[in-house]
């Protein structure tokens, strides 16, 4: 492996970690709640894109549609789980349970599709 390739791989991995950290900070500043389930939503989006492309949809159209789908799912989870917690006095006692439940619920559809295996 050449040193240039190692440096490029390190820069790409560092940029990805920086983007994830920036997303966590932006979400905390906007909502006041730390949510580490963001990776689950990225994984959900990737699984949706793969499903749509396997069904014969154009890749660009599948990516655009997936952004909308994940955005709607995220807004629903925020409205149902996090929005009611915004004015509670003892937020720290409720948030870990909501975050854990969000992570579990966003992952369960993906786990069920992986358990059945590929359809082709």
C-alpha cells in the first residue's frame, strides 16, 4: 500500500468522523437533546436505497426518494418521542430511554430484512 493511499484513506475517514460530530452538535443545538441514533438512520437510508435500486428504480431517483422517506420517518420520531420532552424538568432521566428506543425501533426493520436473506 502506498503512503499516498494511506494518507487519502485517513483524510476521508477523518472527514466522515468530522461530519458525524458536526451533525451531533447541530442536532443538540437545535433540539437540546443528544441523539446517538443518527447512524441507524443512515443505515436505514442505505437499506432503502438498496431495496429501491434492486426493485429496478434509477439510482438518482432512489436516492432522492430515500432522503424524503428518511426525513419523514425522522420527523415522525421527533414529533412522537422527542418533542414532548423539550419542556420536562427532569429531561436527563427520560432521554436515555427515548434514545435507546429510537435506536432499537429504527434498526428492527433492517434486522428483519437481514434475517430473511436476499430475495434473489
